[in-house]
C-alpha cells in the first residue's frame, strides 16, 4: 500500500513538477503472481480500464495475462501490448454494433451481453462468437457498489443465452461482478449459486455452458484492512465446489483495482491551508489535485485514500481536503474530515497512496485549464 | 435552449461521427448583448472555465468582454484570444505562489483571495496587485450549490482585506457567488447587504473599497423555466440601491453557464435499450455519452438536460438513462427516470440541449478508452 522504496527514490531523484502518479511495476508483478498462485486453474483477464498504461499492459502480457476491455480503443491497446485476440474479451455489455464489427475484425471472439437486444447486435456483427451473460448481483459489501447498470435478473439470463444459441452464437457462460472493492467474502457464494441455476436451466435445453466469469471486485488496501487474495480464492473455491460439485466449469477473473491499485502513489502539494472563520475548528487543506484531476472515486467520499506527509509524527487535527479547481464539488473529504498534522504548511509534499487504479483515465481533459494527471510507470 | 437552425444544419450537412458538442457562436453573441444591455454599468468577466474554446474567447474579446480565469493556463488562453491583462482576473482563491508570480509577470493585477494565507502569497508574488475578498453565501436556491469551499465568513473578510492593505496590496473589493444556476432572485439582496457591511468596516479603518464582484450564478434554461437576464439585473440594481444608496461601487459579473450554456447541443446516439427483467416497467437507455464523457453535472442528477429525439411525438415511457462506460456510476438519470418515446430504438440520434457549459473540459481523458468529447464551434 505505502509508497515503495523505488517510488520514493524516483520522487527524490526526479523531482517531477506538479501532481503526478508514480506506478511501481514490481508491485503489479507481485499482484499478478499472487492471483495466479492463489487461483491456478483460473484465467486472469486484467480489467484494462483500471489503468491502461502501455508499460502495465506489456508487463501483464509477458506474464501470460488475458485482458478484459471496455471499448475498441482498449482492445487495440491490449493487442498493441502483444496480446493475441483469443486472450482479449470485449467485456462491456453496451456496445455499438459497428464497434462489435471492428472487434470481430480484430479477431476478438468473446463478448459480454446482458440483454437479447445486445445478443442480436453480436450475432449480426460477430457471427459465431462466444457470449457470456452478465447477471445482476446486489453488491452489498462493496465500497464502490455497482448499481443496476450492468447485468440482468438471473431469471432472464437463460432467455438471453437461448437467444444467443438460436442466432448461431456460442452460449458460453455466466458472468457477475460482486462490486468493486468487495470485502464480504460470502458475496461470491450467492452469485455462484445463481450461476449454477442458469447452467442447470440451459442444460434442460440441451446446452452446456462452459464458463463462469467471476468478475472483479478484489479490493486493494486503502485505510481499512481487507482480506488477502488467498482468502478470496478460498471463498471462491468453496463456492464452486459447493454449487458445481465435480463439474467445475472453466473460470476467469477480471481484477483491475486488485491488480494495480496498491502499485501507485500520487504526489501532490499543499496549495493553501485556511479557515472559514476566526473560530473554525476545522482547517481547509487545498491540494493541487482533486476530483477532476484523477481522484473521481472520492465521489460521495466513497474511497478514503491513505494520505502521508513528512510530518506525520506531529499532532494531528481534522481537515477538510479539497482540490485546486474553481468548482465547489471539487472537495475530497468533508463529511468525514481527515486528520492531518497541525504543522502541515503550504508547499509541503503529500503522498496519496493506493492510487494506481482509476485515476489517470478519470482525469478531466483540461478542467479549469489544469492539465490531466501525469503518470510515470517505473 | 433548443438546437438552433445553424446547429441542425451543421449536423445534417457534416454528419459528425461519435458524440460531440456543437456550439453556436451567434447565441453567445446574443447572450453577451443581453448581459451588457441589462447591466450597462457593469463589467462582464466571462468565466473561462465554463467553456474555453478559442473561438468563444475570441468572439467575447471582440465584443469587449473581460475574463475570469481559474489557472495560469486559462490566463494564457484569454491573452491568446487578444485580451489585455487589465481585462483578466485570476479568480481562483487557491493558487500556488509560483502561479501567482507567473500571472503577475503576464501583467495580471486583479486577484481573488479568501484568507490571510492567500493574501500573503499574492503580496509576495504580485506586489501592489488589487485583491478582492470572496465571502461565503449560503447558496440556497442554486441547483448546483457551491458548498463552503470558496469564501470566508463575512465577519472575517475585513481582516483579510486589512492584511492585504498592510502588505502593500490594494484592498479592492468584495466578491460573492450566489451558487451556480441560481433561480432565487433574493439571493443577491442578502449578499449585497453583507458586502456593504464590509465596505463600512473597512471605511472605519480609513480604507475605501471600490468594487463588488457579483459573481456568476446566472442560470441557463434546462427543463424548468428560469428568470431572464433582465429580472436578475433588476434584482441586483435594487439591491445595490438599497444597500449602497448614492455610493454605488464599481461592479463586475462573472457569467459562465449563463453565457454559453444554451449555446451548445450534444449530439449522441442510442447504443442499447434493454430491460433488467421480463416485467421491468422501466427501460434502460444507454447513450454513447455519459458522466465521464462530459455530462459530469448530472452527478446526483443535479442538472436535468432537455433531451430531444426525432420521435418525440410518439407516446413516452419512463427510462433510466446511462452512459457507455463499464462504470456503474456512469448513470445519468435513475432516481427520477426520464420520459422518452416508446418507439426510440438503437442507433437513433438524441440531442442533449443546453450543454454548452461545463461539458468539454469536464470530459475524462480516456476513461474506458473512450476519447474526450469533441466540439465544433460554429
């Protein structure tokens, strides 16, 4: 979680100007190995959207990773990193038919769907492809819950997969996502039970599904402790054995945050510390990065990043933390103020840890004229 | 509000691929004239952050507008559009000292502050500059309220301005912002009363403030009707006369949304329409633009854009509207579903109106691989 020695050395020697993300590839290497050894029979599809830096994609490709992509652009990035098309899935359930056609032309043959309407597009633009149907889970226990945007009711999934079969596609499996930063191990058991019920229904129609896509949701450690990769693997293996018995299907996982979150640290600078009135007991600390510079996941204060300064041995006091733009929504932590050293002052460096995932790409193009978040992958 | 004939003609003749914003400069020209004629004695500082397209800045510069900027980059854009430095303010209360120094070097001499700490930076980096102190207002009545991020308690403002005076700066005035998209006309009266009290306190110290910055907050018409520019001007003039009597100070306004909001229309395309279960009575309509492609102001469903299709004569049914990314937060309207024609289908064009402000720059760099929002200024 904390800044690695390599990151610290980089900051000391390179002294990069302005807010920036530094990603340590060695941490990602370790994370991949941990997933791979905890779940040896499961193929890993890295969720490219978490951080599509070419260096990360190249490293993961060299280690044998597959790639879960959200758009044609991400497919091209995965292929550019050396991935063969059979190791790339188009995991977005919302695709333009012309994008499906492009993916098909690029050799992609595994697509996510969650509706008959989407199946029809895949059948038209990528004949013969494999599809898996995403089902809705309740997301309880996730810090960044998934709303109802993706997936259909489990009861509808077999209709979706039967439609795929009828249209000449391979009804390949079921997918779910227990919610990002999921810390409740039982979430997988429930979802696996629902997946098995769909396997059974399909078998009654003479169709054998082959794959369960266990999705992502593997957490990275922010401030609270989270279960380790091994605990997740155990929970998943138990769930598979319980529901599928001796007929355990092919499985894949799609870690994004769990693969890169703890590999990155954002370096920021204190721009201003002030109070709103003479007797204010909370300081306002303004940083040179905020919600529109990459920290969008502080929305509703959902994710609470560890913030480290050189003065952390000093006594601390509660602060509201905000970004540098003229936008009043650009406040990181206010509902639950953040303890920072009383001796913190303007110009001090601040490290925002565990920011390797969902930061660079969330960054706004030029909001208030501020450039997007720079990133150094080392 | 609606797409102008020029925008419709552009879409028909150019057929731009992918989601894009089209801005009609003629509407901005009309808006500037409306502000200028409704408030003839007030200088207009266009809030560049609302939409910094060079064509817009050049037009407004040619009409005599001044510019309110949030960063050194925005200052450079205003100067590049032809503005002289005396017509550019650095309106962000959160500035790095080196950015203040750069602004000073570029000739900027009007700065916003809201704390003694910020005054000290301005005094050090831009000696002799004019500063105005922003005060907190409650923001009631605003659709996109301003939180407490900017401004200090009115009771603290005279301390801030006295500190500026002592450090050799010109204590120039008071600024407030009644909240973006403010529809309660009385909001200005309250704030003007507080401003006058600060003028009085400063006079007791022998310092004559000269300016009231009335901020922005002028609304653009989304779905609900809003008072016109003239109504705002009347409310402001009444407030000025009531509180300042015969000693009405110099005034400036900082319209952003009110200047460009209704000049832009986003063209989008329906990517998928589906249901979550067989008996769902709400359709999910997925567009090719969402919260991370420029519609960030739909956060908490704060701003409800008018959405127009070619099929609006048909019967309508309630829809959840979501964007195209694999992010579950990328949902535009769900708490209050949006009525769209029952005959709407995949591939249909959808116009999202009144999207000229806070869209292109809010757009994420490459979230999920999707490119930032394209814009055409015509």
